[in-house]
C-alpha cells in the first residue's frame, strides 16, 4: 500500500521532507549524483506523479543535475495541468534546445535506480517513463549513428 504523505510522524527528517513535497505539490524529485570513484551517469526521478495524477513517474539521465531536476519538475507541472506524456512520441516543448522522447522503464531496473519511489509506493505497482534526449544531429540512443556519448549517458532501462 502506498504511504500516506500526511503521516510523517517518527520518520527521518529526509523522509518527512520527501513526503511533505508530495503532499504539497503532488510529487518529489530525487537527484542521484555519482560518488567518488563511481562510473555512469547521474540521474533524476519523480515519485508521486502516479499517486497524485495517475501519470507514470519520470526519470532522466546524463545531464546536469540541476537541469534534470528542473526538467522533471516542469514535466510534473504539465502533468498537474492535465498533460499526458506517452512512450514513443516526440515532444518539442520540454527541453530548451531539442525534442525528447519517452520510453517505459522495465520493472527489473526499479531496485537499482528508484529506491525512494519503491519506498513510497511500498508494494503498489507504479510505471516509470524514461525521458531521452538526442545528440546534436537529433538521433536518439536507439538510432543508428547516435553519438557514443549520448548512448553512454542514457542507459536504456
């Protein structure tokens, strides 16, 4: 059963802040940075969009952490207004300099990437859409000829 964002008594202060964000805005954005010596991209993801608006959670990889947090929040604001984002469609209005596309994340990756969302939803299932950005030529990681940097920065979950 999904946690009730109003019940925060006795929780760690970070958990209380997390739930208060969901109660106030409908979602929380978590940014995940690399620790010293770690490889791989940094990422950001939402928790609460599915609970509050029946829209898949959002994840994005490989950009600046502050930008990714803003992108997820901007998507959340659009969802709150009623916009529905779908896998396989290109959207031009989300990123400043290019379009983006979404793909559904396979549940097998949740444990490795979305810990706080798992904590929030407990045993309730929830979907996640991964937001992908293209290279300078407009190619996405699954397209032939896409930049190796863009491919390595965005794991295909």
